[in-house]
């Protein structure tokens, strides 16, 4: 595959790949010309482990240089519960962002998740708080707003999750003045995505596009100038339920080329340019 490729959204740390050495994953990605992997945590512990990888001297310099760290608090815990019941739970990760602002390439994974299952589980788990679904949504909005403030303060782009909350997330980003945004694996309607394009936002496409008519329609509607490539490793691979790795990003590029009826080299060139534009702190590595 010709041309450097940037994976703008992957969960590349040991807790996501407990049985696969990260070195092997990076080596496979490098073999298909992935030069940078924007690595997004879900928790403070994940964010700390990303920096441990960056300083892991058992990895070669070229492999460590591929890892580009973000930090942020995902609205849902890895166990599938809501992680933001109390707004003060975000304080530690927000302080981490402040402390590491010069070393981060972006803030994420952050956003909103209004999936009914998540709402219902949270209400059931914390009956003493007497929160309803709208209360929980407002908690998420408040925490996202605090991340937006830091993105503006430190001029860092936002890597944004929006499950069952497409237009709500876009409205929140607009209302709080977010400027640099990638909407990862956006599952909202095309009309909302178009509003995101009007605001100058980018949309990243995972390999699961090959089994998602919604993602195929999204790619058809959005200009190539607003598209990026992602894997969301270990999720959203070409096969449901099978661990996904950054080397599968070539599937995203190939499917975008198919949908847009253009050469895959054009997809790689433009999406890499887009990635460097949105994430200017990425080290432009040589393969």
C-alpha cells in the first residue's frame, strides 16, 4: 500500500490486547505503511498506560514513535456501565490532560453515549441518586463541556464518541465552541453529519464499513476533505466479534475508494493530509 497512513482512533494498550504483544501489533501496522496511531484511552489508567508504552525501551524507537497519545474520559466504562455518574469523577483525567498537555496530540475519547441500555443500567445501579435519563444526559454534557474547554485552552483537537447521540453531541460541540473535532465512527443521520461538515469537523471511518450500510452512506455523503481513517482497535473490525488491529486500516481506505469510485492512493493521500491538518502535533514519521 503506497503512502503513509494515519490511524486517528485506536485503543492500543495492553488492557485492550491482553494476549497479544503490542510490539507485534505495531510491527504488523508498520508493514502496511501505518506511520502514526493516535491512541485514545477510555480511563485515566488507560491514559497512563499509553505513556508507559511511549517510554517502553523494550520497543524500538520507530515503533514507539508510531504511538501518538490522547487523554480523556469515555462516557462508558469498559465494563459497559456509565462512567460519569458524578461529575467529579472527571477531575483526575482533566488534571492529567493539563499536566500532559505538551505531550498530547489530542483529547479523547470523549463524548456522549445515550444508548438506552447504558441509561437504564446507570439508573438501576445508583437508585440512591434518584437520577432519570435526562439527568444522566446532562451529566455527560457537563463532562464533555469541560473537555471542550481544555481543548480550546491547549489548542488540542477532540476525538469524539457519539453513540445514539449524534445530533446531541454535535449541538454540544457547537454550543461550547469546539473548533477542532473528529467524530469517530459516527452513527447518526446524514443530515447531522452534514452539519458537522459545515462546522469544519472531520469523520473517521473504521474497517466495519464493509458490513455497515450506514457507514457506506456516510462516506458517500461526506467530502473526502472531511474524512479520516481509523480502526477503533480492538473493536469495529471487518468481522464482528473478532479483535481488530491497526493494520486493518487498509480495509477502511479500500472501501472508501470503492464507495467514492476513486483510487485508493488518493484516499490515503488525502486522509493523511487531513490527519496532519487536524492533528498538527503528530510526528511525521518515515516508514
